[in-house]
C-alpha cells in the first residue's frame, strides 16, 4: 500500500449475513470515501439476517439492500487488511496482507436484543481500525 493509496479492507465471516455486513456498513459509514470496503462469506446465506438489519437501522445505517457475497481469491488479493470473523480455514491466506481475527458472537438465529451488543462491539472495533489506518471517523 502506498502512502497515497486508499486502504482496502475485506470483512469475512461464514454466511456474510451478520457480523461482516455490520462491520462493512460501519466502516463505509464512518470512513466514507477514504477507505475501500468489501465483505464476503465462505458459504454465503441467501439474505442478510433481519435482526442485523433492524439493529443497524436503530443506529441510522440502512443495510436492507445488501446481499451476502461469496468470498473470492480476488477479493482477498485486492485488500490490504483482511478481517475474519469465524470463517476458520475457509479464508485464503496471501503473504503481505494484514490479517486480523475478531472474536465476536454470531448473530445467526438471534433477536435484535442479542444483536445490539455485537453491533456495538463491532462499531468500537471499526473506530479503532480507522485510527490504526490514520482515518478520522465521520460524525
């Protein structure tokens, strides 16, 4: 990554229906056009978890139009930082990439009450990541 390049971050979980969708939405919302954001799943679901959609709507972020995407080698290769959230051995590894593994509860099958603390933990981690990338979070 060069000094003038926009950093690229890929969020990966199994179904790309919860944690990685929330993380990508927070990074897009708080980082704006100063960061490139991708998300994918090793075994994507058909739709984004509706409790996740509702929890994100509570904080003013609409992800209702998002769809789970399959993890590709190209997405990993095009990213500077790859953040995994429980995808295990399904995530390809490429030398020179920065990998982080965020241990977070899985919102699958949970209601909005259970999703809120996961959402809030993700937001805090995203704010920390922005700081590490030298990007000031938007209000």
